[in-house]
């Protein structure tokens, strides 16, 4: 027995538990606990570095302006088809709807520009209800699912370049808009001190628990020692 090490280990684990209880208390603003606060914080930082809307507008969508396309697609249900009709119509396409099926003729560049514009509005938390009579999140979700069907149809037509452009808009515009909707963006350089503290705290807190266990084991006589070399 090593009483000093045992007491140190017990102190470390008790203090670890006290800090853990504090972390789970709703005292970190807006009724959030520490985990919710850190989750919101890192989501904000991620959003602040995930805005590629202008790049997608200039590098992908605008070069496609003047590229005609004509596809027949089928969505999951008639309601989704009606929402998709509103989106493509606003982008200047001609759309015929029959239940969950759509026949679309239009300019692919104009469609992608409209998708990026709507994604940017959703990303910034702005309302789209006035334009479509449904939420920005619904718009980005409908854009994603309907454009996926369009890309599949274009692939079958061997229009691979157009299909790749759609995929890029989905991944770098629509998906961030949907995932970060309602989250306030933040920049790393504006929050460097808090970010450094949280990363250092995570490392220290992990070692804190491990060292407490180690000290208790040492204190009660459990330890790892190198085995003595046996002579033959």
C-alpha cells in the first residue's frame, strides 16, 4: 500500500467527477450544458469555413448557362414532385407533372444558379417561404433529391460533364446549406483563445481520469514491473 498515491488517485477521480457534473449542468448559456455548448461551438466554426456558394456559382453553375437538358424523372411522392416543380419553374424550366413523375426541359446553368441561390439563403438562415411557400430546408432537400435524379438521367444520356456539375453543387452547396441551417457561423481566428482552451482541456481532462486510475492502482499495490530475467 502507498497511502500518498492512493489519496492522490482518489482526489483526482473525485475532482474529475465534480467537473463532469458541472459539464452536464445547463449553465453554459441558453439552457445548454457543456457538451451542447461545445457541439454548437464546433458546428459554428465548421459552418464558418464551409461557405463555398460563390465558388459554386462562378466555377460550376455559370459555365453551364446555355446548356440545355431534357429529362424524365420520378420522385418519392406527388408532394415532393409539386415542390420540385416550383423549384425548376422558378429557374426558368418547363415542367410537366404527373403524380410523382416530372418531365423537365430547361437550361442547366440557370437551374444550378437557382439551386445555389436557394442554398445560400438557407445557409444564411433566410426565409424562402415567400418564393415557394415552404421552408428553406425543404427547398434544399428537394433540390438535392430532384437534382440527384436529374444527374442519374443525364448519366444515362452520357452527359457526364453535366452530371458531375450537379454532383458538385449537391456536395458543396446544398449539403452544407441543409446541414448548417439555423447555425450561426463563426471564424476560427475570432475564437482562437476559446478553441485553444477547449482542445487543451480535452487532452488534460482525458489524462486527468487516466492518471487518477493509475495512482489508485499504484496506491493499492497494483503495478506493472518488468519481469525478472530468468537464467537457464
